[in-house]
């Protein structure tokens, strides 16, 4: 946060999230003849999920007479990869999110 004037300030920041999940999904069926569970390869899978989310934001706040102003921007992007080692397939996705905020308030002093 950086004050610009006595009644104004500028705030900015960065954030990044990085995830790595190694998942083993074993699906079994009960064999009624033997009474034991047997692995079902059709529904079982070993997959790896990777996700990277970089984000940035900025906010400007100021006052003028009886008005308070807020203006902000935020943006983030998600990069996801799912690798199915069992099926030997890879899926990649990219999604984006952005937001703009503008707010004006009347301040009454009592």
C-alpha cells in the first residue's frame, strides 16, 4: 500500500498458486463366487492433476469532500493439466477471470 496524498492511496499485489496432485483411483467389484473384491481396470485410473494460477490486482482509494472513491482491477488465469497414465491421455485447459470495481460513497459526518 502506497499513500499518494493525505486522502489517497494505491495498493497492488501479486499471488500465485501451484498445485500438483498424484491420484490413484482403484475401483473394485465383489466377486460373489469367491467372496473377494477384484480390481476393475475399466473404472480404475492413475491420473496427475497440475494447476497454476497467477493473479494480479490493483486498488486506488481516494476522498474528495464528502465522497469516497474506490477503483480496482483484478485478473487471474488458470492453467490446468490432467494426465491419465492408465489411458495415456492428457487434457489441458486455460481459463481466465477478470474483475473491475468502481464504488462511490457519500460520507456524512455527525
